C-alpha cells in the first residue's frame, strides 16, 4: 500500500481541499442554525476556531490503522455513551487516524475532545463524494454535541471504540519516516510512506491469531485430497463427514467456514 492511495493522506496533503471542506462545513452549520429558528446573533457568536485548527493544522500525528485494529475496535461495547470520565486518562494530542477510505482527525485538550470525520465515497461511474461530520465531547461535564444522522452516530461510536482500543490497550506502534516502507511484499499492512511527515502504523501482535478452545463440531464438507506417490501426486475431491475437533488456532482474517 502506498500512502498516495489512501484517502487520509491525500486529504492531509491537499490544503485547498481542506479549506474548501471547512467552508462547506461552516456553511452547513449556519444553514442548520437558520432552519432551527435560532436568531442571527447566535450564528454570529458561533466559534469555529477548534474545527478550523483541526482541519488546517500541520502539527498532526498521523496514524495508519491496520485491519485488525479496526476489526477488534468495533467489537468493543461502549456501555454508557454519556459517561466520559474514562477518557480523562488519554493524553492531550492532535492526531489523525487513517484507514481505508476514511479518516478521523481529533484534538484532545484538557477536558475537551473535538473530532472531524470524513469518508470518500466512490460510485460505480467513477464519481466520488466526501461525507463528513464533527462532534465535541466535554469529558468533565459529560456533555456531547454530535449530529443526529446515521453517519454521525456510526462515526461517534467508532471514535470511542478506537480511543479505547488504541489508547487504553496494548498495541504495537511502528514509526515510518518519509521515503521509507514497512512490511513484507505480500502483507496487506505493508506501507510505503510517500509523505513528508512521519506515519505511525498501529497494529496488534496478539490479534494475529484466533484461538478457539474446547471441542466443537466440524460440519460435513468436500476437500481436495492429494492421492498417489508424494513425489507425483494427483488430486481428488473427497467427502469429509461430520467430526469433532478439540481446539483450533488459525491466523486472524482467514476464511475457515468449515471450522
């Protein structure tokens, strides 16, 4: 994977696009205020300094999230979405999480977390569109301001899951300098850093295997079976009947439908 193929890093390298996105964001917020019947005075008092800093700042720590990180994060259940005291221990920072066609830029400063989400949607005819939203959390007062949309709800939950997993669990972080690469040739997490800034790969060594203890039933299935001499085998499709297996360890992400 080259960084120029990732939406998050194309986003970071394109200042005019970020400025345009900021203008669109402010315009949409002002329309939202007007449609809600708020007075013009309130619109004049709106402070966009935090989201402006997040979108336009160059002082951002860049993270590339490998697939196991996203997969395991999404399994974390957030018990109470309106109790944020556990976020206090997360250090102050301005960071960007990049994964697939999506990114999350956020700033944790004191008791406040302000985040901006963006996803690049590519249509079948080659057209594309950027869907985005923002939210802010006051950790001290347990207050949140987030959009009441499906995209907003999904992005908000994912942010809490990623912060929990990356900041509060054991993860592996590998920093790649500009012009350098990490990973073997065929690895899905191999990354070539073509940007002028450092990129930190976030991965999990313990998430590379899936463990299934105890006995379980393997359903009947067909299998290609080598026959004849080992030096010159031929292959035959055979039927495997139901049987019981005791314990299993496989590489995470592999499709083992018959296990």
